[in-house]
C-alpha cells in the first residue's frame, strides 16, 4: 500500500538524485533525468539565463556554461527538502570554480513538480545579482 508519506519521501529522493546528476556536469544525463515534456524555469531577468526552457533548450544552455567550470560541473548540494503531494521544495548551495579562478557559490531554492516518478517541472530561484556578476558583468564593457 502506497501512502502519501512514502510518495513524498520518494519524490524527495528523485529531487535529490537530480541534484547529484546535475553535479556531474553530464548534460545528457541531466536532460535525461527530466520527463520528455518537462520545463525548467530560472528566476530573474538575466538575458541568456533567466526564463523557461524545454529540456532540449536546457541542454543547450548547460552545454555552454559547463565549459567555464573547472571539471565541467556546478555542484548542487541540497541542504533541506520538504514535499507535499507532487511538489518538492529543496534548498541548496551551489559551488563551482571557474576556469579563470573565480568561484560561483549561489544559494538556491528549487521547486520540483514530480508526477509518476518523473520530474515534470523545475523552478530554480537563485541570487541573480551573484549570477549576473559571475557570468555577465565582466562581458558588459
């Protein structure tokens, strides 16, 4: 018998597995971890980063950014998670050393929608000022 609590525990595990997969930098595996019709949304108004993506578009975005990380990956470490129904909220910390020696160390909140054991939607909330300064401010002049 499946209980609501066991489904929610399973869903948290799916979200945490996604963070582990994301942390590898393996873009194909990251994209494959999402349902074929999944959407991935990033908060803010940063052109070239914020907005809604299909999983294929997310793959294109990640393929570009992973090349600037030492080791090709941004590590995502969940620090807290809670689930209700098909929603999983995850607080996390990111960490990556960039090829130019700088460090990207954002704080995140992710909201996952999981149905039938698959991630259907991800909403990524992050410190957009830190992201802008890390990825775009140096190229603005």
